[in-house]
C-alpha cells in the first residue's frame, strides 16, 4: 500500500471531535464522521470507507471478524488529555500518568 499522502480520493471514517481530521492525507479526501468507534470500522467493513482512524488498542477488538486483508499504520501519538484534581491523594497522579505514557511510547517504539 502506498503512503496515504500519495493516494488521492480516499474516504476516512472516524469519531466526531477526535483528532482524525488532523491526520487526513492525500488530495480530494472525503470524511465520514460517526458517533462510535465501531461505526467507523463498520463503514470500512461495508466498503464505504477506505481508512479508519481509531486508537490502536481497539484494532484487534473491532477487526477480529474482518474478512480480507487490511493494513495497520501508526497515524500519530496523542498525549493524554485530562484534568486531575489535587484535592485528593498525594498529588503525584499527573506525573505517574505522564511516566506511564512515556513508558508506553518507549515500548511501542521498540516493536
């Protein structure tokens, strides 16, 4: 499969308000917004979408019964975005989450 940037007219499906629209590549791309991850994958399975942008941890779950070949590529790393209250606990939760993200990135880059 050629790089997405060299492919014209692809139809992308992803969840509304997800970062997927920032990852669109190629000329004349079409976008299909859905409400749930499984809907985006369903559009792929029906042949209505060429590319589905979903978190990699959901690929195995939603593609388990897909018949045919498909390709998985990393589109981007998205940092964890959240609000952490300091009213409870020791205040280390934010740093512990950041360390966990760095560890996951490191492990993923090894593979």
